[in-house]
């Protein structure tokens, strides 16, 4: 097969070691005329041509240049997993609000103004903000215990437990330039993460918070509830348009609660997942990526952009 006929899948990765080689091996084993390799970037010009039929993005939420490149690559015709325009618009507060619109149960949540901003502004720039904030009212609305966390989708570095008003004020002061979300913490040890690939394949896997790893089986609830979570996870991922996603649920008093509806760069790690679950994730994503390399579908945002009557006027 000539180089011209070989389809290419490019990987943008971060601090992960087990998933990339397993994925590239899975793609190669299909012998479908598709290859997977790391994307190498050293600057992007307007004249750069499409290099990859599919790009799997697992790092642009942390590297802004990667996100800019992803949007350009999508415009050039690469099928990007996940769509960078949708991902750029996503955040955790929007996520819980969207789940509420879908009729799903979510924790009480409130997004807070930034403690500090990096731009050069004057005091008048804050005329829309209430000051001082009603810290007791905020705590009363969310309840305790609660968790104060980064509102950005994929952001996990800042997450602090809050037990009272003094906690909240102190931890808020540490948030610096982050936009943070205060969210009700539902105290349960019944965590289920639903992995979704291609808006089609879904698997619910029990997660141990204490050991920070996934379990072989879901032993604490029945098949009906598991099936409901999987159906909800598919519905959520299709609503977003995410082809690689993980939806976080808890089971509390026999009901399911969505605590995080979108993880567009879900961790797929052999040290966290059992061998069976790890290979299921690798193979389902490989199946979908190969399919998109051979028979790509339009990414919704770009289809709408291309059909816009305003586009010739830009």
C-alpha cells in the first residue's frame, strides 16, 4: 500500500505511558490501511496542510497552543476527538446546568467570581460584582461538606474539601486566578464511571475513591440501575457530541446522581483500570478512530459554520 493511500491518526498526549503504545498497536493490528503516530508541532502557519485524517486530543485542555492547533486542524478537515469548539465552550458549571435541563439529578453547585485576574484592569472593571460576597448564604445553598474545584473541564489540580464558612473563605483565597465551583459533596462510597466511545460504546465501571482505582465488578447496586447509568451516559455524550468521554455518577439512597458529566480527556491507565477494562477502552477507541479515518463523518460545528449564510461576508 502506498503512502498516499495510508490513513493517519495523530495523537496529542500528556503524562500517560500505557495507553499510547496500546492504542497504536491496536490500530496496527486491524490491518485496515490506517497508522497511528504522535503529532509533532513546532509552530503552525496558515499554509500548513492537513496532515492527519483523525487526531485524538488528550492534552489541549492544559496546553493552549494545542487547542489553537486543534481548531485549525478541524477547519482543515481532520476529524478531531473531541471537537475542540465544543470542548472550548464546556465547563463544570455548564455541565451540571445542562444535566438539570436533561432532567438528571445533580449536586447543588455555585460558580464563584475570580479571586484574582491577571489582566491589567482598574477597580471600575468590577462594578458588576457584589462585594462582600454572602459567604454564609453560599454555604447554606450548597450545604456541607462541599468541594471547591476548578470549573474548567479536565481541570483536577485544584480540589479542596470545605466544611464551614471559614474553610470556604480560606480556600477561596488560595484559588488565585482560577474560576472555581463550590459543589455539594455527596457522601457515599458508591462511585460509577461510565466510559463512552464514539457515542455508541459504553461501559459502567465501579471506582474506589479510597484506592484511586477501578474495580472488576459493580457489587453495590443492581443491573437496572447500571443499565440506567449507561443509557444516561450515552445520552449525555451525544448531547455534547463527545466521542471520547467519561461520565461520573454516584449511587446515593438508591438513586443515581451525575457529579461530573464530561471528561473529554478521560484517563485510560493500566495502573488504574483492570486489564479487561483497559483493553476494552483501548479497543473501542481504536475501532472508532479507524472508522473515522476510513469513513469520516462531519463534525457538527464545522458543518454549521460551512453552511452559514454569513460566511461569505467574513
